[in-house]
DNA sequence: GTGGTCTAGACCACC
DNA sequence: GTGGTCTAGACCACG
C-alpha cells in the first residue's frame, strides 16, 4: 500500500493511517467498493501493531468512510469520496488558519508572512520533486 | 498581562505561555530589563495551575530569555530580543511548513494551496483589523 | 425462496437464515415433509457463502427442524411445527425483553415505554399493510 | 459509581459503559461540568482493563458528551444533556422497532405481540421493583 | 482468512 | 494525579 508513516511525527500513528486513507479516497485512489488492506496485512506492512491499524479503521468506519463486509474485510462506502474531499479541505484550511493566526498574533507583518509561506512552499515542492515522487 | 490561553488548543498551556512571552519580547512589547509577572500572579490571572506557569518560566530561563533578579522577580535578559526574533521566525516557519506539507501530501496542487493560504490570510486580517487587534 | 437477508444487521447471516426458516415452519408456510432448497441453490439465490447456508442448515438439523432425506435433500420434520411455534415465541420474547429492559434501565417510565411501543407498532403495521406484505 | 456491567451480555463492555454514562447524563444524574470518574478509578471499580474504560470515554468524547480537562480528567460538556436525551429516545425506538418488526415478520398477530410486550414489561417491572432498585 | 473485543503492561506529556 | 498512545498476545464469531 501507499502509506507513509512517521512514528515520531507528533501526530498519532492511527491518525496518520486514517488520514492518508481518507486522502486516498478523496483523491480517487480508493474508489467506492474497493477493499482496503486487512488489519493484519497493513500492520505487517507498516510494522505496526494490528491494534493501531484497527483503531484507524474504527475511526474510518465511524466517519462513514468504510464499512465492514463480513468475512471479506472493509470496503470504501458509497458516498465517501465527496465526504472526504469536503473534510480534507476543511481540515487543511483549519490547520493553515491556525498557523497563520499565530504568525499574525506574534506580530509578523502580512508581507513577512507571505514571504515565509512562499519560501516554505518552494522548499517543500523542491524536496518533493526530487525524492518523494511516489 | 496580554496573554490568551486556550487550554483545549492541542498546544500545551505552558508552551502557549512561554511562546507568547517570547513573541512579546521579539515584538518589543517587553524590553530588556522589564519584569515579567510573578508566577502566582500570572497563574491567578490566567486561572491556571502555578506549576504550569512555573514550567513556562523555567523554559524561558533555560533559553536565556529571562533571568532571576534576586528580590525583584524575573526580568527580560539583555540580548533576548534578537534571540526571540530569530526563534519566532523558526517556530512559525515550522508550523507553516507542517501545514503546507500536509496539504501537499493530501494531493492538493500548489495553486490550490496558494489560494487556500491567501483566502485564510485575508479573512484573518480582516477580522483582526476590526476587533481583535490586541 | 422467501428469505430476506441483511448482512449488516448485527445478527449473523446464518442465524437470519435459520430463524426465518423456523418462522416459516411455525407459520405453516413450510409443512412437514416439504423439501427446503439445497445449500448451493439458496446460497446462490441469497448471494451468500455456501458455508453460511450450510451452517444454518446444520443448526436446523441439530434442533430437529429438518432432516436429511437421502437422495432428495433436506425436509421439514414431522412435529417441527409445534417446536418452531414454541421457539418462535421464546425467541421473540427474548428480543422484546432485552429492548424493554434497556428502556427501563435508561430511566424511562413505564408509560413512556408503552407509548413508544404503541407508536412503533402502529408505524410498522401501517407500512406492512401498504407494500411490505410479502 | 452507579454502573452495572455484565461482561457476558453480548453487548461490548465499553459500549455498556458509554451507554450508561449517556443515560446518566440524559437523566440529569450527571450534569454539565461534572467530572466523570477517572479511567483508572472506574477500571478498578468495575474490575475491567483501563483500556476498555478508555475506549468508552473515547466514544463519549467523540460524540461530544464529555471533553478532557487537561490535568483534571473528563467533564460532561455543556449541551450534552439534550443530545443524550434525543439519542436515548432514538436508540430505544430503534431497538423496539427492530424487535417488533421481527415479530411481525415472524407471522405473529398484532394482539399476540401486544400481549407478549405487556407480559415481558410486567415481569421486568416486578423484578426491578424487588431487588434491582438501585 | 476476516474484524471485534479484551487484557496486561508500558511510556509519554501535562497539570 | 490525569488522559493518550502503543505494543503484545489472546479469544471470539463469522465466512
């Protein structure tokens, strides 16, 4: 599977898993009806405890992104794509807003903030262009 | 004092306190030699556990932002302003980078990200212009 | 056949099958000596794993509701009707008791519970009267 | 605390805990702002693993019934009472409807169902009146 | 094979 | 003291 987990990220592992699967659904990489990897399989692949994967899947089920198909595994729900797209945008907007708000509150001027954003974005895109092109 | 603490922020309370004091120093709101509030006073004002304030002050002392002035309290160190400005930039850059990195990893295109940033920034500045200009 | 299976029902599929067949026997829709569908046939019809149907039939055989007729298939036993009627009453009483017990434990007053029951029953009967009268 | 857990209930222990706390909130036994027992304390009291309690609390938090107060524990949220009352009614109505629907589908006549309900309810109330009067 | 639940015990940050 | 996360390993029902 296509997940990249960083255990020392601050963000909980189960959350990283859930989020990236939601992103995959939003992106169309996972379509309605597709089975996601089994708990044990993904746990093995990420070298993570099955409970951790299970918790991520629980979260996804709770949000209506996947449903369990008895005996088969867990499959992406019908209306999940739209839900994930909406949520993705809201989530990212929130995070950005929080970061920008702190910059403002810290006394940075708008042009300073803009240059900071531009700089970070450029760096990230360069890095991604080089090695991270999955 | 001029601090705004949100206990349900994700960010630890002690960290919010320390950070906002550093921002004040970076901004010149607190100048070298100025006394910061006593632990007990600030704790009462923020309705926060004194231990929490204490930990924030410990952090500030460790970083050389403030120093104990026997018999008086704690005062902003000489030279702290430059240090705080540098660190402020680094802190904010980190937060911004994290948010932008997630947007990239979520599959958003650079132009989508830029428009998201611009939108959020505009909203924040408008709000701040009106009432929130503390 | 006349079975309606809901795989996401909480109740196990094999149990739904076994129960509905017993209900049919209790009701007289299946009489002593009648052949029930073959495992493979019913499995195909319900788009369910043959093992699942098999398990349901095993349960029915174990309870003495059906018996294997060599060379023919499985037939409803003599005397099964009475047994099924008794068991049907017990099964349904159990389910009702569980639901009512939870209502009591949730702090609802007896009259509140009664009105809830009456309301649900009325709705169900109206719906069944219209289209769902299979 | 006032919880009664039956580990052999079919219903998951964590679910029993979460439900009964929600019922307590709906009933007013727990008011907004009240701290619920700590994970470890309740685990000890119910002789259950702390993880199980934790999972129940996670569920409650997710539903907006409680929120964590850093360093203090978990407290009932402001609007929780109404939410819990609404949900309690919906939940119980669902369970009743399901039980009644099965009775109808099993071929019972409305008057048979009514007598079944009345009988079970009477038994339950008598039992509760005798020993279960917590 | 699948998911779901539970136990036991550990480590962490925060207050 | 508090909650949050993770690991490890077990048992269960279901298909």
